[in-house]
C-alpha cells in the first residue's frame, strides 16, 4: 500500500490513515492538524531515507508528492460531478465539518490533498 507524504518546510507530513500507519511503524506520536482536525505525523527531512526504508521493509511504499503533482492527481481522480471551473479556477466540492463546500483546488488543505490523492496498491 502506498503512503503519501507532503513536504512542508523541513518536515515530511502524512495524514489520516497514513499518519497512523507511519506512527506505528516508526514509533512516532500522532497529532491533529489544526486546520482540518485530521490525524497527522511528521518526520524531519534529514530522516527521510531511514524512515522510508523502514516503511518499505514493513510492506508500504512511501511516496513524496509535490504540490503540483498532488493537485493534478486530485483533479484527475475527482468525478466530473464534483469538480468544475469557477471564475477561471479549478474548483472541487469537498466535505468539511460544516458540510459540502466549493473550494478552489489550490486552497485544499494538506490533509484534504492527502485524502483525495489517488493511491496505487503494491
């Protein structure tokens, strides 16, 4: 199974189910992403090689996604009924705490991006 990481500053972050798996394998604490109340775990960029090797040994495929790759993947994966162009911007319907919301693709939170990004099975 693929584990998706996103780089933010000097850390690589995983969200939701990925965060729980990473934390369990690497012995890290799961925290909550404040902007969308999602499970989150971060590893320092300098520990990437060692951490990715441990995840691979446990049967998971770590994948570091760039922001443009993430946006394009989410756009391709999203059903036509849940996406469109609004005021010249690619926009999606996402489900947040207060219900369905139209959100420009560029404004998705990291946790939403991780949740919506297409996965490949190993």
